[in-house]
């Protein structure tokens, strides 16, 4: 961004001060106001009080300092230019004026009775001491001209508070006495009381002049003073915009040869918005700004003169550069206020009450004093309308620049908002994904817990069933079979007991029978009692790899039980294998049985295995946690639905963001 405007030399190579006023030292560069300057000098010469008024931005200060002051000096006048300091910490306005008169007249000459003025006396007394006149070094008597520029500040800054209002009213009372050449009532009272010397004052003197300059919209305030100052209504000059010919002089005459006539005409047409020179009306401040900006471009390019190509090439940017430099040291809130409040939606100038503008900026965190800087830089101006100070852009030609800046800012804000929305959508999508992941994790954890619970329950169930059957078989072998065998009779203990009346099953057959009964009543439970050494004539048992490995492992270490857990998505299975260990009764029977294929069994040998197989569908576990299951299902549906919505929104926003650049290119 360009740096904020800084003072730069005004000379023949750079003869336009931009939006700053011309000074008296720059009078040789000031053109286009000869008629107005001549008329105002005549008014000053004829009347004690003269009034110059005009709209803001018409160059009143430039006319006074660069146009009128040199002429007045040549005619034997001593201009004293000043603006009052309305700060309550400053000296009273009348004392400020007298101090400035002393300094200004000291440069022009000397008073014939130095030291006669005393502190605290009124303005009328200060200028009416008998025989106290201002004399130049060459002996000529000079007439002081008090030039109060921006006189409207007495009605604005001077009336801003009670204390400043009292100071302003006191000054206006003294000024009225001076303008009307009317001895102050306090002096007359002293004269009547004999406490003042009547010979000390010249009551007929009028060798001073007063020139007030103010904005046109403050004339009603000025007329409110006419009762005390009737002369306010007599000698006025209105300053208008530059006519086309005047504007042409202001462009081409300050530095002859720097701007060709046709280029000067093009500049005037650009500023006025009219191609017809005769009908053109130009604001001097804006014309000076355009010329200064063009000259900056000329100097930067190294060109000896301002050419038409410079104007053409900068027509779209010259005001942009001014606008950006004016705002370069201001907070963003000031730009936003100007672009939103001082320009209508259709791109026309709008005005707002100054008080409202200051309040808006304060609410936005910006210093309202920044408006003063922008008024000084002629980006903004203040107008008085129906007793309300209103703020607006200096010129309509700035509207296009401000609107373009506003549109560009709106586009940046839309893009930033879109980016924030996309970031928000992505964050929401990631949050949804994380939520879904956590939900899935919860479901997995619940699933694993259910499997773990199922496994532990099935293990206990298998162990309990195995213990029951083993215990029953042991009891049957010891307390039934052994007693029968110990007391021979008609009861036989055989494996095919069903075929022999009065026979009972051997323990192994009983175990098989019990397992079959359990399986018939519990569909999810299977029981096997198998051996790799069956009796002769019986079908061999088919052992799978787990059973074969278990049998081998148990013969090496019978003091263990082997478990295999098999899981699927829908069910769990637990297989529990324990050894069938030969007891003394078993050894006696098997070693002596005619169908036994092995006759060397010993107590403690593992003849086979007893296996309990339990299957558990996971659905049964879920039904045991019906409320948790319902919650998990609902949460899963909600979570995945949320992800789907977030993905849809993110895709839609990405599509809109991608479509905007294409739409702008299409426009």
C-alpha cells in the first residue's frame, strides 16, 4: 500500500500542491483566480470588513494567501493570517490574535509607539492607541489586515462545549466592537469613571481591515451576529468553482511548457466531466490533486513534460492512488465506514451527520479524529445543513473509486466467508468422522465385550457340564459298577446293556448316554467321549486335528484341560477337552476284556478324551443387552446420517466456491 501523504516541495518542476492550499510563497504558481483576487482586494480597500464565502473545496485559503496577500502588500497593507486555536488550554482567542499581530507586523515593520499596548486590553483598544501606527522600513505606513480563515470554526469547535462556547462568545463580542469601530462598554464605563485617559485613544481611527473567510453553509450562523455586527451584511464576495478557461490557466500557466495546451484541456475535461471547456466547472482542489498526481507519474517515468498518454494511462488509477494514499495510515474501520455509509448502493454520494460518523467509528474501535485528517486531505468534507454538520465525499468523481474499492472488499469478504464456511464444513465433517469413529469404536468395544462375555460364559458352562458328567461317571464307576462287579450275580456291566436284560452300562457308555441326553435337550451343546483305542468290533472314532492334538498333549500331561474358542460375526463356539483317566476298575476291566485291543493299561493312563462343545449365537448376547443394542443402532444411524449430511454440505460449498471465479470471469 502507498505511504500516507507527506509534504513535498512545490516549485516549477512540481507546481501543484494537490489538496493542500497554495501559500503566499507559492503565489507565482497560483493561476486562474486573478479576477476574484482583484475584486476581493478592492473590497478590502473600500470597507473595514469584508466577507469571503464559498463551498468547501473551492480554494478560499489558496485565494487568500497566494492571490490576495501579494496584492495587498503591494498596496500598502500587512496581511495577518490566522486560525484560532479553540482548545481550552490555549490562550483566549483575542490574546491569540494580538500575539499573532505582533509577530506578523514585526516582520513587516514597527509600531510607532512600541509598548503602548497592554495585556488584557480589548481588540478595539489594541488598534486605537493614539499615534500608534505600523510603519514599514521604507517609512510607509502599513494597514494591518486581520484575515480570519475558516471562521466557521467559531460555530463548530468554538461551540462544542460550555467553556469553549464562552470563549468564542467573548471573542465575537470584541470582534464586533472592532468591526463596528465601537468603543467597548467596559472602556466607556472607565472613561466616565475617570479611570481611563480619553486622550490615549483615537476614536476616529479606521486604519485596519478585517477579512473573514468561511464556508457558504455557515452564512446563517454569521447572519445571527448581524445585530451586534451590522457590517456583516454589507461587503461580501462569493467564491464559485473555476470556469473552464480559469481551470485551463491553473493547469498550463504555473510551469509553461510542462503541459501542452491539448493535454491541459484533456485534464480539465477529465476533472469537470465535461468536454466543452466553456461549460466546464472545476473544483480547484480536485484539479490541483489530478495535476499533482500526473506530475508524480511524469517524474517517475523521467518524461520532460506531462503527455496525453500519462493522462490516458492513469485515468482509471489516478484517483485510486489518491484514495489509497489518503487511507493508508487509517484503520480498516475508517475505510469500511466511508464505503458503506458515504456511498449509496447504486454508487452515489451519501452524507451522514458528523456526530453519527464519529460515534460509528468509536464503536468500531477507530479514532474519530481520523476524520479530521481525511478532511484535511480533501478526501472528505463537512457541510452544514439545517444546523447539522454532515460528512460526505469531497467530489462525485471519487464515487467510482470508492465503489470499486467497496466491491473489491465485498468480494474479499465473500471469499473469506466462503473459506471460513469451507473450513467450518471440513471441521464439522472431521468432527462427524471422529464421532463416527468413536461410535464405531464403541460398537467394536461392545462387540468385543460381548464376545468376551460369551466366551467366559461358555467356558464356565462347558467346565460345569464337564465336571458334572465326569463326577457322575466317577460316582457311577465307584459306587455302582465296582459294587456290582464285587458281588457277582445276574447283573452284568457291559457296553451293550440294552441288548442284555438286567445289564447296566459301563461308565464310558453311561457318559455317552448322558451326553446324548444333554444334546437332545440343549441344541447348542454337543458331547463327545472318544478314544483312539476302541474295543474290537466297534467303529473307530473320527478325531479332528484339535482332538488328535489334545489327546497327544493330555497323554504327556494329563493335569490340564484344553480349550479352543472359535469366533464368527454371528456366533461363538467353545470346545473344552479333558482327559479320560484310567482308574483301577477301568484298568481291571480293559486289561481283561476279550474285545480290548490293549491289555497293558495302568492306573493314570489317558485312554481318551471327553469333549464338551457349546455354540452361542451372538444375537442371544445382544438380546441380553437390548437397551444398549437399541442405543447403538440409533447412534450408528444418526452418526452415519450426520456424516452424509456434512459431506453433502461440504460438497455443495466447494461447488459454490469453485463456481464463483467462473461466474466472475463470465462477467
